[in-house]
């Protein structure tokens, strides 16, 4: 038989090759199963599902439709149907959020407390109810953040532009939702929410941070705000700012958990692009201005201006006249 005929015969009879592939795949499955049961790798082998990222994103979008009615929906809204619209959207939000909180609480009970889950459904629905009860106050707080953007950015042409397109407001909105859930001691969901904003905007705000009203982020990319940061009223920060912790030891996860590790920024402070402020004991006094690329690891008093000393440029090649 010619080589061509042999090849044709093999193509018409692939069972031998399929069996061999199945055997190889079976070996891989056995190895994966072994690593899952070894305790050395990570898995979620439990009868209860965990919160879904897609559902968490849907909750964010639903909440924004309520906080800013008419901006993120194709539904026509006017004063006549506003109450009906908000009632429908709020009921849907409460149901979606309640279900995901229940999953998060149940997951924590079974996985980390090694105990049967007690009243998980009641606790989840109670947290969802407490969250939606705070939405009117959250709307007012975010309205102040919108006004801060209009006052702080000459390029801001309108409220609509800020709400539709400013990544800073998007990140702040999600942070403020996540912060409410964080204070309600809801596991998993708050960080899932802020990491969604981080992924889209490059702005990383830990849900545990405390940020007061009228907060403005301009541009935003590369901003990091750590878990124990405290930020006062009417603070403005620019891209690339880090409000972080000092150098951490290897066991920092346990030894420094729940301790103040990040700075305090008092009222009316402006922090320009690229500045880095580190340490739980560091306090930036009210009305101070921190210039671009400044590095601070100690406190400064109120009404202080901190600037980086200008460095002469270094030219390689022909120096401009």
C-alpha cells in the first residue's frame, strides 16, 4: 500500500488516536484531582456556590440606575412615573443584592468558621435592607462628589459629562457602595466591587478606607488608597497618587491586620500627580498642598505646601538653545 493510501486509511480510522488522547486526558484529570485533594493548592469544593462576579457587576449597574435616575437606562423617566420606576428598580436591587450577600455569608460560615450556617438567609436579607435604606444618603453624598468635580476641574463642562464619563466619579461611586457593605460586615462582595472599578479605571480604593464628602479624583489612573486611609472633606487628588503603607515585614498579613497602616488626609488638602504618602502615623494637615512626585513618610502641619525641588534636565545629544 502506498504512503498516500496508508495516510487515507489512518484518517478514516481515527479510533486508535482518539483512544490514546482520551487516555492522556484521563491521566491529566487524575493528576488535577490529586492536587485538588492534597491541600497544597486552592479550590472551592463545597455544596454551596459563592457570589458571582457577573452578578456583582449587575448589582453595581442596578444601584447606579437608582442613584442617578435617567442616566443609565433607556426607560423614559419623568416626575409622573419616577416613584413607580424607583420602586421597580429598588425591588430588583434588593433581591439581587440579598441573594449574593446570602451566598457570601454562607460561604464564610462553611469555609472559614467550620460551622453550620446559622440564619444566613435572614442575615443576608437584613444586610440588603440596611444597604438600600442608606441609598438616599448615598445619593446626596455622590451629588457632593459631582459638584466637587465641577468646582475642581475647569474642563468639566456639565453635570452630565461628569456622571457619564469621569472615571474618578465611577470609582468613587462604587467605593461608596462597597464601603456601606464593608461596614455591614458583608464578606467578599465589597472587594469584588472595588476591584471591578480598579480594573476599568486604574483607581484602586480599598472598601475599608474612610472618605468623607465632596471628594474629587482628577484623571485618576494609578491612584492607590489603602484600607486604613482616612480622607477628610473637600480633598482633591490627581493621577498616580499613592496613600499607602510603609515597608511591610513578611508576616504583615497577620501582625498588622486591623491596625492603622495608611495615612490620614485632613480637610481641603490637594495632592498632585505622582505623590506618595505612606504610614499609619502620617497626617497631612488641613488645607495643605502636596506637589507632584513628593514622597512623604511623616506628618506635616495644616496650611503647609510641600514641593519637590526642581531638577535641571539632563540632555543626551545636542542641548537646545
